C-alpha cells in the first residue's frame, strides 16, 4: 500500500505563511494567495512553489480571494484592486476599467463569484456589490451594475461592506455583509 506523506511549504518556500486562498485551474496548476507576498504557483514537475510576479507598481500584494473565470485566474486584493494572471509571463497584471462604476485599480475585493449565467460578482469593502454582465456592446465586453446601500431605499443592500456572494441551486444570489447581515437579491427586479 502507498504510504501517506505530509509535505510542508513555509516561508521562504512561498514568501508568506499567512495563506488566504487556494485554487486550482483547468490545467491542474495550484495557486496559493497570501496576505503579504501575493500569489505562488505549485510546480507539479519540481514539487516546489514558484512565485508569481506582479507587473504593477503597488509593491507587495495582499490577496483576499481568487477565482477561475473562463479558465483565467482573477485575484481580489486588500486595497490593490483586481489582478488577472498572464500564464505566458507567469505574472499578475492590473485589471483596469475606466468605464466601471467602481475603480477596480484600488479598493478591497473580498470575493469574486461567477454565476450560472457567466456574470461576475465582486464583493468589495466600502464600495458595495458590483455585478459585471457580459455585453459585447459595452467597452471591455462587460456592463456593470453597482449595488450600494441607500438608507432611503428599503430595496438596497443593507451595508456597503460586502464580504461574500453565493448562488444557490435555485439561482438566487445571497450576499454576506459586515454589519449588514445577509441579503438576498431578486434577479427579476434587482430588489434586495
């Protein structure tokens, strides 16, 4: 019988012992996000962690979350916006959109979720919830809808600090908020 083996990866193997997220892409690459040293990729051939470089000028990345969207790795950060992995360069690059209702170049992105219709949901700290729908007529191929708290509107989200979104088996979008509890979005009319 095969013996079980436990392998440890600690600093300096991948730069930071504070792991925030782990994800696998369609090619079997394992990516590890860390609190202070960005993203590392497990090299299946050598059995070692390889640092993923970052092309931006923000310095060291603090990773909150990662998601695979259409086979591509997206990274949500703590105050440095959204990054996308370029596998040809083994590098993270800034995701900049000038037409978005939220400036993705800065800000905290706690969660990125792709729903069953291919829409992306960005959970942000302080900037509410952002839905990006595929739309070939829009710049960058995405149309953005931003859900923010409006104290005068009972159908708005209950807080702008959104930590997580989840789509259930019925297609409903559940939204977890810091200090705002749990919200449920009705896709028929966008009501909360």
